C-alpha cells in the first residue's frame, strides 16, 4: 500500500499570507471582495487565489526554495517569468516577473459570472458624449470563451492589480493560441450533462462510459474532457443535495461557483471498483494514498488527483482485511454476502458514477462560519469528524432519498437487510448524499484515516433510523 506523508508548511503559508495581506492593504476592491466572501459566502479569500505574480526584484528565490517551493519549468508562461510552486501542499503558486505590478488572480468557476457580480469594482473609464450601448463590455477579457484559459483585469489601484481567471483543463499562465477544439469541448459537456445513468447492469454502464471517455479524449485533451465531466458531475449532485444548493447560492452571490472544491467523493460496489478507477485513470488521474480502516471497519479508499485540473477524488469501497495488502484499486473483487456502509449505500442507491451521483462534494470554507450559515438556513450538520488546527471537516445531514422497490427486494432477498430495516427504507427512504465543508491550514493536502473511519460508520443507513441523517 502506497504511503503518502503529507507535511505541514506553516512557514510557506505565513509567507503567502503576508503577501496577500499586503495586497489587500493596497487594493480596496480586493479588500471589499475579501470581506464579502467572509460575510456572504462563509469562505476565505485565501482559498480562492489561483496565483500571485510578483516583481522578481522583490523576491529572494533562494528563500522560496528554503520554504519548499520549486521552480516549475513545464507549465506555459510568458517569456521572462518563472513559476514557483509547492506541489506537496494546497498552497497557490507564485510567479516572478520583470514588471513592477503585483497581480493577484482569483479562480471563480465561471469568469463571466464573476465579472457580472463584481462589476462595481471595475475601473470604468470616464465617457464623454453619448454612450454606445451596443459596444462590448470594456472588460479586457483575454482568451477564447470556453477555451482552456481566460483572464480579466477586475481592478487596478496603483501597482496592485486584481485579476480573475477561468480554467478548463489547463494549468499554465499564458493564454494559448486558438485551441481549435472548443466545439468538441462543448459537445463533450453536453454529452456528460445528458448521459445515460441507468442500465440493466451497472457493469455495462461503466464500461460504456469508459469507452465514451476514450473516444472523447481522441478529439480533445484528456484534461479538457475531465473539466467538462466534473462540471456536469457537480451539477447532477447539487440538484439532489439541499446543502450543496444552499452553499452554492451563497457563493453565487459573488459569482464564484464551485471554484473552491476540495475533493469529489464516489462510492462503488466491490465488483465495479476496478472499473471506477480505470475510468478516472482514462481521464488522466494519478493514484495517491490508499486507506484501510482496519478489520472491523470493512472499508477502503483510493485517493486520486489530476495533475493538470487540480481535481481530487476520494473513492470508497468495502474491502476485507485480506485485501488490504493487494492493489484493491486495480484488482477485481467479487461481491461478498456482508455489506459494509459503502456497499449498502450502493445497493440502495446505485453506483455513484451512474444513477446515484457523487456521495459528497467537499468545499473549502471558513469552517465555523459556514456551519453557522448553513444551520441558519435549516441545513443541520453532523459532529465534525476532523477537528485539528490544520484540518477541520464535517458533513451536512443527508436528506432521505426514495429507494427503488427492486433494490430493496434484492438486498432483502440475499439477507443483507432485516425486514425492519427494509421497512424503514421503504417508508422513509435512505440517507443519500452530503455536502462536506472543510477548512485546511498550513498547506496540508491529505486526509486523516481515523477521522474518516468515524464518519463512514456514522453515515451507515442501518444506524440512522433515529435521526434524519
């Protein structure tokens, strides 16, 4: 089992906080947006930063290296610039340039929506004489609409510029030449939005989806296919999760969308788990750490990360103690008679990748403020399952979702449910999806296995009969 030792980076974080604080002191628009993020969306300005560009003569590159940053020479960038990143963390990169301006770029999900909701901060030029209302917006938006990388100057105050960027499967910092595959991207997005999710056999559905993704990747980059896929996935999950709808509404007040996603979580049956992993790897995801919670917990997880899109996957499955030493993410596993928390959830709702949708989306927030804001809107939360200074996590309570009679019959028929449990699910439905709110500090990139074990057990449908979770 691969071991990932994710470290804390307090010195690097403090260095970046000082840079951001200095920027906010010198750009009133950025400071006001930061305050509105805190008050209206319960999120932190720091979590919405894509990158900061600094004059090279203000930065000691040797100091950056001592802090853990390294130069990334592979990404697309303007001539004469250097990019420094700390890839073993969640911290944003720094760009060193030969110009005098300091530029801070935010990362909303949709650039157009962000500009619409923050138009009052733009340095509108004074206009003499009649205004031509047919003219295009004076926003200098660079890059093709629905292209891989777009950016716009939101506000300039002296040498401090606030920008916003939109990424669609691109990790560079230079506007690409015409990609030529925008129509292909939009077709893929439509296909993912409207894809078939119910099949007679789930295995058949997953295999068909894998083949479609392979086909789409031949006409477009796998990163752009990935971006389109997860835009559709988030929307499908959100439309079925009230907590997600409320938090998204908060963030849309500033046109931010889900640009603060931390990870996307999927649950799978044992027999289809290797297909789920194959699907992610077809899109370019790379395996990270695995979890096994011990012989009594009965579950395992594979974490994956996309090297270009910055999307992280947490994939859950029931496994046995004997399988912990195997590559359970890639080896085929047979169905077993006893269902764990994950297996029962899939038996009741279906595969996350098909009809059930994601188990949860995790969004980076101001933890205490987001919890209070959600509860004020009637969204109750479960007890935090991580409460460290560097990692705080909790789930919203799940709504009960109708369970198809055929699924109840199949699960009861093989002795995986008692008649009492089956009756409860028939009359009240079973707990389904969640919103996870998460706050990370000091660049911590990992997860806490013991904490995850607690919440896995707490969200077992069989033990939730006395509450609406």
